[in-house]
């Protein structure tokens, strides 16, 4: 067992007194470790350091920049005690961090809580791949200096088509955090289910929460449960992005409240997988009161800046009504102190200042957003929809956009998706997992891993530093680690082939 621990200076001094054992011959250089996402800069030095574990109770620092990073490490390795030095560095901004392995202490430096968490996440990988599951660990000397390409690196879980409870969402958070995914977008409502308690409109969950695809029982989060998810994610460096999809994809709400329908008649619950047939009555003031209540209640539970209004596939809404609706919905979200995000069709309305447009199907809408000065999140279905099958033999998933093997998930540049788009126009990337065919945690693992690691690197590492062959080498090692943690990652064709090649070449 690796005994990592969060040191106190006294412990550290005592720890330095014992003689190190003989250095093993095969300590990998820092730059050879299979880190994902690949850091911006790794400087190797010609020395190896020995760190030895000590047991002891050390409280996390009350300093907000340091405490969550310490908790992140001690949660994952409760018994590990290593001499770690946390430095708040004024020269490091935002998510940037530096890790130094060159003395008797491992130094983690960052200027913010998010940066320090990133340092802890990279350290976790360094320890693991340095054979850190022992009481002692040898680590090659050197420095890792790192910062992300894009500020927003997201994963989306559709909890509407099939519901996933609090414990499952926490497991998802634990799985995505090590790869520096920093936003978890929850698709909280759709035709098949409404998944979050709204106290002023209780039938949304009493009626709309009961159904899901397959006709199996659905479910929903109470506001207390939702807050628990938000806090759990926040401690691990992840912002929850709530989405209430509208004016289409609303059958669950329309089944709960007849007043939201143009004809005043409640819709039947829906458990199929068609899209594009439902719409809120965009002419009615009570619909906007409803939206204001929903945004206000969810907004009050959300420390993060965003509220996602959906806006996709509203085929049952007249286009002029759609434009008016999206304009009003954006204003309601802004009036509640949040920044709107919408799927790319919202770019056909008048975008409010700051509204983020999430490209999934229409590159030209992303360009419209850019021309209007609005930021873009890249989630092109052909590359980033994790519910797309790997190939025709995949046991679940869909393939209406494409089959997506690891090479296709990795080998593209978000800035080249739409002519003339640059990094400065792009807020980030997000990997959506729609759950029509996804029913269990094992199903989530199968579709998400290992492709999310390709997307994590896409969002973090500069385009010029990304190399597919090198990524595959690192991914093969990460894949083994995922399996050791009982994460049901899929053995993709490309990884199997690269493993075969390695064997033949030996
Ligand atoms: C979408 O896939 N309808 C955003």
C-alpha cells in the first residue's frame, strides 16, 4: 500500500532521518510516465529521489487554496504519508500549477484552489505510475509546469432518459476528476423524465419524475441531494452545469402541468426515444413564470456561473416562436444572475451578451456565435458524443452521427471544426453521454472509458504537443489502471492492436 500523507513539518523532519534503500535500476524519467492529459512541459533531471511513507494524522489546511488538494489526495490514498510541500505561488494564475521533484519534499505550487487541485491530480498519476503502491517510492527528479488549453473541459450525463442516483453521480465524479475534467453538465429534464425537485412546481417530480426510457421507474434528486452532488463535485474541482431543456424536449413537464400546453391538456408520459415532438406554449406568460421559478430555484443551489437552457431539436415549435422564446429565456437566466448556455440552434435567436453556444451538429451556428462575440463549447457529435458506438460490434450505444473509435475521438482539432474559428473563440470542449441505451454504471464505463481520456487531452494539451502514437502508449497503461480500479472500460480495437504490435515487436 502506498502510504501517502499530508505532512506536518515535524513529521517531515523525522522522516528525513532514515537511510534510503538502494535505488532500483528502472525508475522512469518523469517524461516517460504515462500521464493523461499530457502536461505542457516536463523537465527531466538526472537524479532519483526516495520518498518514504509515514503514518500520522494530519488535518487538511484551512487555507482554501490548499485544503481541497490535500483532501483529494488523502481521500484516494487514506494511508499514504509523503513529505508534500504546498506553495501558494503568485506567478501561477488560474488553473496553472507546478510540481517539483527535486528535494526531500515534493513541491506542489499554484495560485488558486483549482490550480492546486490540478497539481494534486497530476501527482496522483505520478505516484501511481512510479509504483507508488508501496510504502516507499522512487521518483525521478524534475519539474512539471502545466496549464490548460481551454478553460472549460466538460462531461455531460443524461439523467433524464435513464435516471442515475446520487451515489452513481458521485462515482462518475470520482472517475472523471483525475483527468482534469472540470465541468459536469447534468441533462436534468427531457421528454422522458424531470429529475430535480422544484418546490414551487411539485408535480414536475411527482408526475414527471416517475418515468424513463424502457418504462422502468425513473427518479429525481431532492434539492438536498442535488446540493450534495454540487458540493461533492466542487471539492474535487468540478462545477455542476444544470440543464433544463426547453422549449422542446419537455414532455415530462407537459405531462405534469396542463397549463404549460397550448391546448391546456396534460400529455401522457413518454418512455420511447423519439425526439422533436414536444413544445412549451411559448405565447403564454405563465410559461415564463414557470421558467423563472425553475431557474431561480436551481440557480440558488448552484454556485457555478452557468444555466443550460437546451434549445435543441425544437421541431414542434414555430421558428418565430422559438426565437422569441430563446430571447426571453436568456433574459430570465441573466436576471437570475447566471450565464446561459444553449445547444447550437440557439444561435438562430438573438444571442444575449455572454450566452455560450454548444456546437453539436451545426458548425455554421458556431460561426454565427463567434461573429456575435459569443463563446463556443465544442461537442461535435461525430467526434465527441460518447453514446456513439465504437464500431458495429458495440453492445450498446447508437450510431446516427458516426462510429467513434479512440483514433477518431483523439485525432482532430476543435479549432479546425469550423472555418476561421480560433482557440480564442472556444471556451472549451465537452463530451456528452446521452442515455437512451445506458442503464447501469457498467454501461457508463463501457462508453466513457477510454474515449474520455482522448477528449481530456484534447481539452488540456496544446494541439502541437498532441501525438496519437504517444497517446496510445500512455493510454494502454492508463487502461490497466482503470481496470485495477474496477472501472469497466472497453478494450477498444485500437488498443488491442497496439498491444499486439508491442508483443510482436519484442
Ligand atoms: C442534441 O444532441 N440534441 C443536443
